[in-house]
């Protein structure tokens, strides 16, 4: 009986540790969502500046002052909206995705690719890109493009959150395995107790 009580206490301790880790993951995940959305915004703004001034300078110079201002305002609004959407997508993802960096990376890459498509369409609308350029999927130099790694490795807070999430996820996996072992030990201890209580000496 004492053995069962000890195992039950261990199970409770592990369950509390799991709850604590999940709570911490939720907190860090929200920080990560905010940090990467902000980093993405900065990186995309820089990418649009480089694209207009270095990749398509002739097209940009061909615009009148008011056309340039309209383009810049449209870019500001669009990039803010894309950043907000990226943060929302991350904040609303399920717990399984939160504890799996590959799932998060897939979500972010998808969001980023959609953002690039939106920006390329905006560049067509404002005459920085031609329709032919925007449809030349194989020619990446003809379009604006940015990778997830470019955002992550240039922002210290994003890297810090990502690192902590990785550690927490590993801890959570370990705790779940420990809980599984303890539950198995409890079943065995119960069976042994049941055996002894049913055993009648000949």
C-alpha cells in the first residue's frame, strides 16, 4: 500500500510539472509570435526597399513622386497587415504545433510565401513589376522573396524564444515518458497487491 501511495505522489508531481511546462510554453509561444511578426515586418520592409532601389531602380524612378508615395503607403499598410496576420496565425495554432518546431516552421513558411505573393501582386499594380515578371515563378530574381531563416537569424529575441521552446518541448516529451512509466508501475503495484490479497495459503 505504501508503494502505491508513493507512486501516486510521483504521478501527481509529474502531472504538475507537465502543467507548469505547458503554461511556460504558452507564455513563450506568445512572445515568439509577437517577436517573429515584428522581425518579419522589419525584414520585409528592408526587402521591399532593396527590391525597389537595387533590383528595380529603373521602374521605381519611372514613377512620379505621388506614385512613389502611394506605393510606399500601400507597402506600409500591406506589410503591417501581413505581420498582424502572421502573429494571429501563430497565436491561434494548436498546442501540438506549439511544441513542434517543424510544424511552426511550416506555418510560418506558408504565411511568408503568401506574403511574398501579395507583395509581388502589389508591385505589379504599382508598375514596379510587369505581369510577366510576377508569373515567372522560376525566376526568383524577378520577384521579391524572403526566407524564414533570414528573419529568424537576424533577431535575437526570436532566436531566444525559439531556443527556449526547443528546451521546453524536449522537457515535455521527457515528462510524458516518465508519466507513462509511473502509470505502468502503478498498474503493476496494483496487480501485486490484488494477487497478495487474493492469495490463500494452502
